[in-house]
C-alpha cells in the first residue's frame, strides 16, 4: 500500500465531500416533484454550501469547477422545469449563478489569505536562516576579538619572556664553560631557579587572564588591580609614546569583584585610550573610593566621542575604528553589569573621552547574563 | 695591565648579574647600574670604556644615550 501524506488525504476527503454534496443536491432536485415548491426553494438555497466550501478549500478555481459541475448536473432539472413541469427555472438559474459567483469571490479571498500565510511562512523561514547565520557570525567575531586581544597581549608577553630567557641562557652558558668560581656557580644556579619560576608565574597569570570563565568575586585591592593593568598595557603605550599616569590611593580599602574580569575590562579601556591619544600625550587612570562604591575613570587626550555615539559605543558591533569589531566595549559593559555596576562614556574637560566604571564595593550577588545563574 | 672597564645598565637584576659574570669571565672590569639615573652617575664618576644599556627601563636608556652624546660633544 502506498503511504499518502495526511495533508493530501484530507484534501481528497474535502474534494469528495464537495462533489458528493453537489451530486446529492442535483439528485434531490431531480427527484423532488415540481409542485413541492417549498422543498425546491430550500434545495436551491442549499446550493450555496458546496460553492462556499469549494471556494474555502480550493480557492476560486475550485469554486468555478464546482459551479460547472453543479450547472451540468442540474441542467436536466432546469430543462424539465422550463419545458415540462413549469416552475421558476429562470429563478433557479439566477440563484445558481449568484451562489456560484459568491463561492468564487470567497475562493479569491481564501486564495489571498493562503498566499499571505505562505509569504509569512517564507519570511519566517528566511528570518530563521538569517538568525542562524547571524549567530554564527557573532561567534566568529567574538573569536576574532579574542584573537586581536591575544595579539596585543602576546606582544607584551614576548617582551616579558625574553628577559628571563636571556638570563637563563647566560647563566647556563657560564655553568657549561666550567671556569666560574664556586660563588659564581651558586649565583648562576640561583638565577636559573628564580628565572624559571618567574616564567612559570608569568604564564600561569597569562593563562588565567586569557581563559574566559564565570565571574568569581573575591576581596581585591583596586590600586593593585590598576597597576597590574597598566603594566600589561605598558608595551603598547611605550610603542606609541603615550604616558600612562595612575591616580589611585594605595591605602584604599578592598572591594568585592572578580579581579581578572575587571582587569580585562580595564585593559580594554586603557588600550582604547592609548590608541585614541596622539603621540607624546598621556592617559590618566583615576580611582575614587567611596563608602559603598568604587569609581575608576580612564581619561584620554583623543578626539572624544560624539554625543550621539556615547550610548551606542556599548552596543555590540558598533565601532568607530577601522579595524575594530565593535565587541570590546560591549564585553566590558557586560562585565560591569554582571558586577552590579555600570560603564559610561562622558566628556572630558580637555575634549578627550572619559570612560567611567562604577562598581559597588560589596557585591551581594553577581548576575551572569545569558545563563540566568546567580553567583553568590 | 689595567683591565678595560664596562658599565652595564639594566633594570632586570638577574640579567645584570649574568652579564657581569660573563664579562668578568672574558676579562673585563664590570660596574652595574639599575636605571638610567644611576647609570649616569656611575658614568660620570667611573668614566668606563664602554656602556651597555637596556633601553626600556625607568629613566630610559635613550635619555642616558642623549646625555652621553651631549657630554661627548662638550668634551670635544
């Protein structure tokens, strides 16, 4: 047995019922004696049913075919009423035509509705396709953003790795030649141990910084945080001859935050500020501690951000840089939000931009956007 | 015979010590400074034959080089 799709089976059932109805009405009209005018009247009016049903089920073409079938089948009755047993045959003809026309109009409307539904479904499918593609692109761009940040970091990392490596290879060379005094040999061994440890610490810190993970709040010294970030950005800043000045009270009380995430956020702001500032200019990182909040501002000497763009720069994919992906500040704002704080762009006194990060000092709970997870 | 005198200026202590050992092994007298400022003072007082300096450090090597070339011009 051949399996028939459900939709096709129901279409066939509808067609059969319409045809049967037409046959039934034509048959009853033929069988009803002409003198029973009331019954004839009812039968004639019932003709509207198959036309309307055909119009709704199969559109105007269905209604037209049904009208043709009904006219064909009822021709004998109409002929008989006209010539043999006189009855209002012209009335019968007019009614058949009007009901047929109504069925065709209903069919046209049904066709239009069906067409619109089809269009909606097509648009929906297209939107779903675009949405999937967009999501893939976002993933790709996030990856690119990570790679760009990794590129800048690796320049600093390379610089940080070279010095200990030079010490290690120098000390190993002295030991290998075997001409050094006992005191020098001891010193060389000490240097080898110390510098290997330094490299290990450097890589551990770097991996912890580069690997994305959920926020983990812990007591953090805001000044330490800022100095660590400035050290990371130092390489890029020196290359552009931009000075980084830090105004932070080293005795400021500790705050609750995820230090790695806040470092990532601040590094992003600082690198942007360095890029925006002309050569031989300076960037200021200022930290103000209030009883319940910590405000960190990054001030540059660039062109500033236009008033209409100050909200939009935090939207994903909005960028004013030629090579930017527009995700850096969006990620930064997200981190601030997760900490129950906020990140804003305001105008600086000298025309440059000021990015102000406000964080609560005591975070009770941290929201993790996307997963709906609450981190105590 | 008086040994040739080299001044090494670097902010990385391990690197400084290794260079001192290497240069002493090669037969030079070596003095050490940890930044450009200290390097300049030692340069004035010790008058070494050669200065080896790092560039990226507090009071940069470039500033030290500028001062050295000014001094050289003045002496001429």
